[in-house]
C-alpha cells in the first residue's frame, strides 16, 4: 500500500517557490500570499486523509476479492478466476470518491497463490489552489491457502461411555422401549449381563453385546465413518501424499496415540477397523479427563510451524467429542457426592494446544437429553451453579450466561470457546450431521487463507 506523497510535495514546493519569487503587487497581495501556504497546508492534510481512507478501502476491496477467489482456485482456470477477481473488486469498489483500476493479476493454481495490484487517483479539494488536482494511490495484495502447505492433522476421538449412545433417533427409541434394558446406553453397565425381562434368562454378557446384536449403530461407530471421510479428503487434497500427515488419538482418562502422524492414509484406515486400536465401539474408557488428556496431547502435537516445509508443518487438531468431563463412578448412586463434578470441559484446557499455535477444530456430537436416566437427571440436567466447574475444574462462566443454565446446555458454549474460531465449531445431532461434520471442519480449514502481502 502506498501514497505518492513525495511527488505531490515536490510539485507543491515548486509552485509555492514561484509564487514567493514574484515581487510584483502591493502590501495586500503580500498579506494574501502569506495566507495561501497556510490554506494549502490545511488542505494537504485533509486531502491526504481522504486519500488514505480511499486507499485503505481499496486495500480492503482487493483483499476481499482475493479471499473469495482463493476458495475457487481448484475449480476455475486462471483466466476465468482473474475475470472473477475483477468483477468482485469492482462490485465492492466505491467509485464516487476516487477512480482506480486493477493493474495486474497473477494466479498460480499449482501453488494455490494469487497476487494482484491496483492503482488510482483521488481528487483533491483545497490542494487545487496549487493546481494539484489528484493524489495517486496504489495497493498490492497476495494470498495463499493452507492447502498448499505442509500440514499435520491430529484426529482425536472421545472414547467416553456416553459416546456409545445410539446414533439415530430411531435407535434411541428402540433402546428406550426395550424392556430388557435398564439404560439406553451401550455401556453404562458394561460388565453386567442383560437378562430377559420377567424370566431373568441371560440374553447377552454385556449391554454392548446386546445392543450390537440388535443392529443399533452407535455414535462411536459414526465417529469412525466421519474419520473415513476426512481421510478421503486428505487423499484428494494431497494426491501424492507428500504434504499432509494424519495421526489418530483416543481421548479418555488420558491421551492415547493410536497412530503417529503419517502420510499413509491406508495405514490410518486399517487402524480404524482394528478393535485392538481402541477406536472402535468395542471399547470405551472409564472416564473423560480433558485436563489430563489435552495436556498430554500438547506433548504429542508440539509447536506448529508455518507450513513451508515438512519440518515446519501447520498443525490442525480435529476433536470429536460430547464435551463432558466425567467418570463412570461419579454417576453411581453410592457416590452421589461426586455428581457435581460431571460438567462441560473447561475451554481453558484447549489453550494447551492453541498456545503452541495449533488450530483447534471441534465437532460436538450433541449430548442428547435422556430425562429417563437417573444419572443424567442428577448431573447434566442440573445447573452450572450446582456444579464444581469453577472450584474443582477452574472454569469461568461465559459472560452473560446465567448460573442457572443447565450443564447440558452449557456444553456447546464451552466447546465453541475451545475451538480456535467460531467457524471451526460444529454441533451435530444426527448420524448424517456427525459423519459430515468432521470433513466440513477439515474443508473449512483447507479453504481458509492467509494474506501474505
């Protein structure tokens, strides 16, 4: 961005010197001439302020046009994209206060970069007394997308018992209506056999086995489908598998690295299908301790780079979770004194990663209300004011939110604060929303841009 102040001041100085050198006239003219420089000085300040404002808007218009263009760089050829940039630029430009034009556009599809410059003139007011009618202005903008950068993607799956809730409303209704079940989750009594109503005959050794035999799909199953979609997107974005690495992690009492970041999406897919990996619905954890797990994840992720090389990659954490800090024993009736510890996560714990320049994207698999479950009624259905979210977990209630808000309703507020930006947070309730949500977040990150000039 530049204003050609030097040229204008030199022109003004030349004209003023010519006026000062003219000795003809009387005292009145001399007095009048002494006023002119003061008027010109004031006029120059006003005109340059106007020129600066116009130039700032020009820069904003050009930046906006390039931001819109970079998101279509994979779908348009260079000439069509350059034409669209002009259309976007002129659609935003204010032609009343100035006259300016795009002077150069360079589109690099292979490098996912765009560079453009614009220049123009701003008409003057008082400076016209010195016969200076316009002030030249010019701006330059360059942009690139993360899709061109080296990137490590850390996919983190919540393995808490509550992730074994049925994934669809039909599945939930089926479990709720089944008289052989005492809970609509697949795991709240995971070690207890399921007995036939009235006769007491054993139908399955665990709730999980019984529900899987019914053919009910669980949320943890859908989570794996969501990861598959992200892997498909990685294949499309990095066809030669030389820029984007993917790592897999399970989150529970602590963080567990299932697969260190790798360029091999086929290896990642294999891990998703192996029960021993700990990612399938076959297993769940006893607790979800975000304060421990996210701190441990920080050590796995490390500090993010600028994406310019494999040794300095950008880092994106995709967290799929229901957002509840809990332990299974905390919802056993004999341990009622611990019910107040079941709360939303403290978003400050996400700073472990954000402080290291990693980007946090959060998919909230909505913790659906289950009013018939006594454990839910005694924990998440209670208010934030009755929880130990502050005294035990160090949370600070979001400004403007009442302490009477239920813990359940506060979960999305906390998770949105956990994400690096509001557009990197998605709340998903249905099977389709969960499956599509993780890839939507990944795509949102890939199509985000960086203004480089």
